[in-house]
């Protein structure tokens, strides 16, 4: 062993130490206990000097105190490196903020409760204004990271402000819905609470995306439900549905057709489309949507468009009906294959989830919900199958895309943004959602993505340099990044490159060579070195509620902002305790026209009642 030790020429030991900050008078006084003790001693001596009426002592102490006060008054309070350009709102009464996402701490102690209770560990709250919220956010956390606690803390603040939002529960539990409803009821917002409940469709609010919006907007909502890669067949399927919607939306707007998914399912055959084309071809010259529909039908059955419009004979109509069943025609074959591709998603929305979507009198208008700051909570059936929550989540996101399109044309930017918090968004993200995020900031819609790993975002879009184009576009729009407990090494590497590096001093020294002659002491050298702000084991070691926040290039250690009742009393707000069987109250709404008609009937009834009472009095 001794020989092995001697054969070792040298051993380099690296010691990493944080670089020193520049000390100022304020930091010296606040951090140096001995200096504070000396100042107290001077103060005591000064007091005795005043009582002994020693003029020289009084003058000296007065000068000392004056310089000390001047230094404190005009000395610059040091800020952590990089915070000069931070958009965080200062914690002052005159400063307005929208959300408090957590509290900055000096170090972590194992979980948010311990870190928050540690003496002197808290630094300041992390306050975001409305403009920062509109720049979107990411919450990256695995199971047990505390993202549900943070979600509830943020939702509670939104409700207190009178704001609205769309909150999708990717876990799909009845318990979480009861907790959110309990928070809404605690602040008098229960009438603004809408619950789209796919777990119990006998107790849910309803929404019909077909009753409003243009044909293109509805098509964008439905197109995300198509399965398969982008290819020639998918393009034909999209063209098929787009032409059907142009006819149905025209009938909805001009003939008051009560459009729902049941009616849409009836039009998924070329024979039905041909019959409609024969009826509505007279409007082709006047309405562009009808013209597009007629051109699609005539092209599918290989008949000239002009002849289709001009020939009104029964012989021609019979020929049209016959050609619609000729599977040797390429257009007829394409239409039948397209109808087959659409039949499954449309049937699901008509039958399996018809109690939510297939209604003539929906409770929810997404446009009204966004404009009136309503609270929409969606519980996805995550345990039903792998495909079902994806389809439903995509449909909900499609509704938001439709609202954003309408909002761009009709509405102005609100003071309080409409916040969309999308839990487990990787399960149902749609193509083009990153583009929506880039435009929604100006529309007053804020999007917060919540997921467990970046691989979940790579399921849509083309892969470019190991990342999907959808992920690259979405992450490029994010202003606030929150990293909680996460086991994804790729996420750590991404944020190591994203977060500012820290500069440390690297100390190296060499062992003395015992077998050499002469006086040779240990050699030491120091050099600056840049290292990541955190390592992967730091992210894995964080526990419930502990998080790293990246905002405007500044990294903060923080603990998540929980709901008030959990912080003050350690108890969560919920509805009916742990009784899962007790359904949530569903507030029912009546359309304005129906309400006014009912009030008119009631007025007539009261008038008749009053007249009969007068007649009885006259007879008496």
C-alpha cells in the first residue's frame, strides 16, 4: 500500500466555493453580528455621554451616528445577481399584482412546510402582475411534486380577483373537483362555476360547439379528433368535413337549424349530401359556402358543376342519385372512406358523450364564459381508455382556439386575463397550440402548461433536433417556468442551459512529493469556473411544494403558494368532506329568449288573475 501511495505522482483536489459578493455598509450591518454589537456599545456610551454632559463625547457620538445614518440612507441595497431587470412585483402596498405563486426561500428543508417554518428562511413573495401572467407559464412536476397544491393556490387567487379560467384536471378525480368547487363557494363564486364532468354525465354542465362559430372555426375544433399522420388521405377527410360544415352552418344561420352532433352524423354519407345539393343548388350563386358545397358534391360524382346547377329535370336528378352509389368513381370511394374516418369520433360525441355535447340548450357558451370571467372545470375520464381523454381534451382545446379566433375580431384586451391551466397537457395537446399561445397574449388569454416530461409534448408536430416543432414553439412563448420535483433528465438539461450559470472559484492543490529532495510545499491555484445553477439530483431531491422558478432569466428557490385555509389551519377546503358519492350542485341556466317568454306568460297570467279578482269584487 505504501508503494502504491508513493507511485502516485500527484492528486488534484477541486474545491468549489461560491464567489464572494461585494460588501456594502447595509450588508455589513445586517449580516455582521459583531459589528452590530459594536454599534450597540457606541449607542450605550453615547447615552451615558449625554447624561454626563461631556461635550466631546456627545460631539463624537453625534458625528458617528450621523455618518452611519447617511450611509444607511444613501447606501445601495444589494440585489441578487440578475434581479435588476426582473418583472416581479415588489411587495409594497402601492404595487399591484395579480398572483402570488410562492415564497422565495434561502434553502430547502425537505418539503414546503418545513422550508416555510424554518426560522429566517423566507425571503420574499414572488408576485406576478397581469402582464407577466399573460406571457404564459409552465409547471413541470412529477407525481408528488405538489402541482395540485400550487394549482389550487393560483385558482383561489383568480377567484378572489373576480377573474375566470379554464382548468382541466388531467388526473380525473371527483375529489379534486369538489375541492375547486369548495373554493369557489367559499368566495361566493359558485354561480360562476361550470363543471364539465365526464366521470358522471348525469351530473354535468353541457356545451355544444356547433351552435356558434363559423364553419372554419368549427372545423378547426373537430379536425384535432382525426387520427393518423398528415397525408393525402387525411387531407381528403378534412375536405369532406369542411364542405359538410359549410352547408350545416349556413342552414343554422339562415334556417335556424338546431345543429348538434346527431344531425352531423346524418350527413356522413354521400347519398345524403347529394339530396341536399339538389335542394340547395339554387343558392349557389348567392352564397359562397353553398357554392363550395355544390362543387364538392358534383366533383365527387364526376358531373360538371354548371350542368349540376342548370339541369333541373327529374332524369338528371335520377342520374345524380345513381352516380352517388357508383363505387368505381374515385370521388365516391374517397367520400366513403372519409365518412368512415369521421364516423367514430362523431358517434362518440353524439352517443357516448352526448349528455355533454349533443344538446340543443347548452349551459355553457365558451365565448360568454371567457368574456364574463366564468370558471370552467373539466374532469377528464383518464381511467376509461388511453384514447378517450385525448379526444375530449383536444376538443376542449379546440373550443379555446375557436374562442380566441372570435375574440381577435370582436373583443378588446381585458384587465384580468382569462387563465387556462391545463394539467397533464401532454395527453391531449393539439397541433397548432403553440401558434395559439403566440397570439393569445394580445387577446387576454393566459395559458399555463402542466406536465411531467418534455417527451409528452413531442407527440405532436415534426421532430427537429430532437424536439417537436410544437414543443419548440410553445416553450418559446413561455415567460415563467416553474420546476418542481422531476425525474426527467432531459428537463434538467434543458433548464441547465436555460438558467443563468453561476461562477465559482475552483481551488486546486497538489500533494508534496515525499521521495524527492529539497523543500517542496503544496502548490495551490485558483481559477473561476462556470457551473450549472443546479444539478439533476437537486431537482429529484425536491419534495412536495418545493420548486425552482425561472422568470426573466433569474432563478429563485421557492415554496409553492397553497390555498389560504391549508396555510392557516392545515385543512383543505372541499365540498361535503370526503363523501365522494355526494354529487356537486349543478347550477342550471335558462336562455334569455326562454326567460323573457316565460316572464311574458307570467305577466299575462297575473293580468288575468287581477281582472278576475276585479270582476268578483264588482259582482259582490
